[in-house]
């Protein structure tokens, strides 16, 4: 949280919804507030995610890292 709040060098992030048994939505909120694009990496189904996060792209487990990187890249327009 400190790194997110104080860094201007974070271009994007992968965020697992379940961090050691705790929901990470507070981290998602801080990333959003800072304008840092991110995707959820999760095994949760879309219906299990609160409505306010429905627009956030997801990389569903157990997809490989290549699929997640491709989704993250989609957050930036080419150029």
C-alpha cells in the first residue's frame, strides 16, 4: 500500500482478489484512485465480484502468465 501511495513509477498491476484469505478490494480502490491500470487475477467467478468492479478486466486462474500479460497490455492503446 505504501508503494502504491508513494510511487509515480507504477505503470500497471496484477491483483489477486484473495490475498491470504483477505479480499484485496482496498488495494483495487487505491490503484483506481491513483489512476494505475490493473487486472484482477482470480479464480472467482464474475458474479462473485462486487458490482463496482465489473468493468475491471480479469485473468481467470489457471490461465498462464502469457494470457495475463496480454490482458494487461490491452489496457494501453497502441502507439
